[in-house]
């Protein structure tokens, strides 16, 4: 059940509870018992729906936390292709030997894992308008 179903069931249960409060004393007990059974059923449905909604919210919170961690990883640099544990960081940036006149750069990327030491050169083309 979803949250809206739970809230609907809760609204129905509230209406029944108000009706029960307004019942006159001469109402027979079978009608009263039927109303109480319906009230308990609606309250049970509301409880199930709200429990399901709470679990769904927890699952979404876990997914959001995992996505935030993934974004942080992506922002911190590309994974090293050699050791797979370090991150490649730009350690030098110079004009590209052939295309530097067009604004292109040659960047040196180094793995931040001290036991790896992998280094590579990459051509970088800055975005237009800079």
C-alpha cells in the first residue's frame, strides 16, 4: 500500500469513529459491533500503509546516501586504471605541443596511491567561451 491509501483509510476510520461517538443509546449492539469491526479494519489498513510508506522512505534514504557517495567519488577524480584503488589527479598542465595555439592543453595525471605511482599524459580541450 502507498501513503495515499493509508491516509484514505485513516480518514475513513476517523469518520467511523465520529459516527460511533454520535450513535444514540438505543442503537442495537450488532450495528455497533459492525461499526467497530469496520473501524478496526480501516485502522489496520492505515497502519499497514503507513508502515509500508516508512519502509519506502528508508529505502529512498539509503539510495540517496549511496548516490551522494557515488557523486563524491566522481568529483574526487577518476579511478586509476592500474591499481584501481587510487584516484588520478592533475599534477601539471601545459600548452599542448601542436595544438596549444588553439587553447588545447596537455595535462599530467598522477595516481594519488603512493604505492602505485602511475602517471599519464592527456590532451585537454577547454570548453568554448573561456
